[in-house]
C-alpha cells in the first residue's frame, strides 16, 4: 500500500501517469497534502462497485430495522395477499 500513497505535488506533475496506474491496477491512490492523507483517486468502475455495495448494506440495515420493529409479513400473510390480488 505504501506504493499507493503519493504527495499531491507529485500527482500534479504526473497526473496522466497516476490515472493510467489506477485504471491498470484497479487500486486506489491516496494523495497527501502537507504530509496528511487528503483525497483518494479511484477507478470509476471500482467507485461504482463501492457505491453499489454501500447501497446494498444500507438496504440490509433498513430491512433489519423493520424486522426488529415487527414490520414484516409472514409467509402465510404473503400467500394470502397474493392469492387475493390474483384471484380470477
């Protein structure tokens, strides 16, 4: 990971090279400013993957909260609702 930590000044001087590195390796680069981590350069596909996973985790957390609060249907309740909805 040490190879993926670079100062912002080095990024400014070699931006195209860093972008190519991120695209080729799919690993993020951490840019530092005044010796402290400042931003992360991430491939777009990797970023979208992170966002997708975060959204899924948020949905799972919401579902768990609903279950803990008793806001759910049993299998029998679902069967009855579907049967009533699709009666001929």
